[in-house]
């Protein structure tokens, strides 16, 4: 179903994006592929659909929801491995070989499809040993195994370093593995790949970008989705929705689902989408040390104050003292790195802008 709110896994549920899908499919099996695009532009859907259709054995690690600690990371890895071991009747050979090899790795215990990884310092298995077992298992069966890491930039600090080192090691030594990494906070993702200090620096990677739908595509998507759901919605409302949701397929899906399944109108769907965007902004702010400054700048930007002078005097008025240019510069850079605003200080997403007005 086009309006199904979870990430798509099947070609028939994926609207358009033929070119992006074909590109990603042709890249699977290469050492490193990056899938980049704003939040809710269909990265996870594209990756899962390409993987499902590809015939490659794959493991999917989902870093979406949290900024993982080492413990979280190991739990996510064991979840990914368990899903792989439980994934139906295909790739039995690779799976059996993997179980046999993984049992030899220190800090791992397996029973049935449950995989426990120790995470304590000195106890935990090295990620490269786990990847090594996967590499060897794939090699024995003559296949390339794809490891997808969704929203990889969520990992920070030590966890990020551990992951990046494991990717770099695998890139250089584990030829039967293919990595697909994705990220919504695009500059942060590029930093993993292109910063001279980063472990992966200098390795070639392939790239697939997701995009906003054009206005006519967005309208067509909504029409097809409503038709599929058997709900009739006036052309005027469809046009208005496409205009307000700015071609972001995740918001179009959210609206379509709310309208078709829950019967809520555009304004109601808009309000609850703004709430959702607002909670994402709140999470972003919770991670900032000087969150009150960020809050103010986001609010000013949302209200259309985009010029340096206006933003700076806004900050100074609030704090009742001079604020250095550096402070404002870093706030704006951080907002850009997290793909919240673009180089003209415009919000990348109209729902985030609306949510920021109420901060
Ligand atoms: N090509 C598509 N066709 C239909 N729905 C899609 C498509 N791409 C994404 N969606 C929907 O949009 C929402 C966000 O998609 P997702 O793949 O999670 O995006 P991202 O990973 O970029 O944040 C989900 O509800 C998903 O079902
Ligand atoms: Mg995603």
C-alpha cells in the first residue's frame, strides 16, 4: 500500500524512484555505498526494497532512533544478526556457515536464532571479528553479503569511531562484504567519508541521493494512493496538500494515511505532523549544550528573520550582553550539518519550520 507508514520493502509499494532504485541495486555488492537525502525522503524504503529484490544476503542495522552507547550498539548489532538468522528460508548456506564461524568469536553466545553479545570492555567481541565471520560465511557460499547501517551519523564519540574503524578495516580486507550506509544529516555523513581525519577517508564510495517529489509527482502520488485506498478526495485538497508538504514523500504518506485510514482532514493531519516534527526538534535541542540559544535562533529563522544582523541582535537582546560572531556562526553551521536549514538559512522542511515557530 502506497500510504503504509512503515518503510516500504516491496517494489509495488514504492512510488516512482525507479532510477534511484536501479542505481542502488546496481551498486549493491560494491564495497561502500552511501544513500543520502533529507529525513523522510525514502532512504530506508529504497534500501530495504533494493535489498529485498537483490538476491544478496543482507543484514540491516538500524541506528535511527537513538544516539547509541556501546551497549546500545552491541544490542543493535545482535538484533540485526538475529533478524538475519531468522530471515526465512533463503541463504541457509550463508547462515549456517555464519553461525558456525560466529560461535568461535569470543564474547558471542548463540542459541537458535538468538545472539547475545557481551558489551563490557575487555569482554565484547570486536566488530571486525563479527564482520570477519560474515565475510568468510559469504565467501564459502560464493556470495556478497550486504551490511546496511541506517542513519549511521547518529553514532557519536567512541561508538562512531568503533564503527568507522570497522568499516575501514572491512573495506580494505573483507572483500565479500558490501556496506550501505545512509544518513539524513548529510554533512555529518559526508564527514565520515571525506574528512581527512576520518578512518574511511580516501576510500572510493558510490552514492545514491533521494529527492523531493516535484509538485505534479506529489499530486500523482496522492491520487494513486487515495485510489488504492478507495477514498475519494477533491482535487483542490490534493493540490493544497502537495503544495504544503513540499514534495517530501514521508509527509505525503503521513497525510495520505491520516486522511484515508483515520479520516482526518488536511489541517488535522498537518497539526499532528507538526507535533511530530516538534518532538524531533526537541530531541535535537536536548542534545545541545546551549539549547536556549538554538531554540531562539530556530524560532527567529522560522519567523523569517534570516539575516545575520537580525539573528545576532535577537541573541544579544535575549542575553542582555554582546555575543560574539563565532557563537552565531557555530549555531548556524550546526543547524546546516544536521540538515535543518540550507545555505540561505531557509528550513529544509516546512513542517520543521512550522514546529520551530512554536518553540
Ligand atoms: N517511494 C515511496 N513510495 C511510497 N512511500 C514511500 C516511498 N518512500 C518513502 N515512503 C514513505 O515515506 C515515509 C518515510 O520513508 P523512509 O523510507 O523512512 O524515509 P527516510 O529513511 O529517508 O527517512 C514512510 O512512511 C514510507 O513508507
Ligand atoms: Mg530512514
